[in-house]
């Protein structure tokens, strides 16, 4: 087609309108195209305006099942406190209720698996979902540890997701943090918690097994802030 012919075509209003519609449609498709960047040092550094790091990988947020033999030296160095586990005498004494009942997951700090709900039955706790590659999690974990060390604090339990257990233990050891953590290889805890795709996340476990999410998700910046959130949540469900 010659340039004069192309110029005459461009002067036709219906052709210009068609081209504009096509351009806008393509731009809309690009804007809506899903982002599937996996977690990495660069992705982990992305922090939203709310201070919560986005988990960008598609599919279940899982962590590999720990290799007990390979992790033994790292576990000894990290020296995490034992994961909550129901004693043999306590099993069957009263049924464990709530969304976490019956879910068994590996303990990060030691060999074996635990049922978190049974181990904490009748006691309140703060559950914190985290990963070693999550920058806000790295900032929040020492704050959680300071809160856990205070008199009157409820138990703090970490739930390590979509992470290498070795990396998680290395981070906790470097931070000098020793409260218990579990891993979630099949995303069973995340499913039970109906957890949104962001990190970190915190939940208050009530003595009756019910769960209250800390909403909107926040990155704790002081032990006093944690104490206030926990107390407020427990006061709304005293049973």
C-alpha cells in the first residue's frame, strides 16, 4: 500500500476508532495479566503500603518437610523451645475444638510432628505466619520474642511457610529468637486459617480453640502493641 493510500485510510473515522479500541484492549489485558514471580531476595523486599510483604508465588504456600538428620546441627544452634504437644495423659481428656483441631505438622526446632491445637488446648496463644525471606517478618520476629519474654504474655508460635527449614533455623539463630515454630508442608494450617496471600500474618488462638485474625494484617513494632492486640482479642471471646 502506498503512503497516499495509507494516509487516506487513516483519515477515515471508523478506522481510527477501531485502532483506538484495539490498543485499549491490549493495555487492559497487560494490566490484568497475573504476576507469578517466585519468592526471592528481590521479591521478598517488596513491601506494600500497609507494610505487609506480598507472597507472589501461585499455588499453595508450602514449606518442605524437614529432614531431621540434616537439620540436627542447625536445630542445636538455634535452640528453639519445644513445640506445643499434648501429653499422653491429656489426650482424650476433653475434645479439642476449633479450626486447627486434628492438624498435625512438623516441628521446626526438633524431630517429629505436633498437633498445635491439642498442645495448646485450654490456653491462649499468638500464632504468627512467617518466612525467612520475608523482610517485614525479619523485623517483626525480634519484637515477638520480646513480647513472649514478658510476664503474662501468651505463648507465641511461629508457622514457617514456603521456606527452606534450614534457612528458617539460620535466621532464628542469627536473631537469637527461641520461641517455638512449626512448618506447614501441605498448607493445612494456612487452609484452616483461611490465610490471605501476604506475610507476616498473626492470629489469636482462644482457649476454646477459636481463632481471631489480626485484621487488617500488620507488622508488629513493639511488645506493647502485641499485648494490646492480644488482650483486645481475648476480651471479645473470654471463653
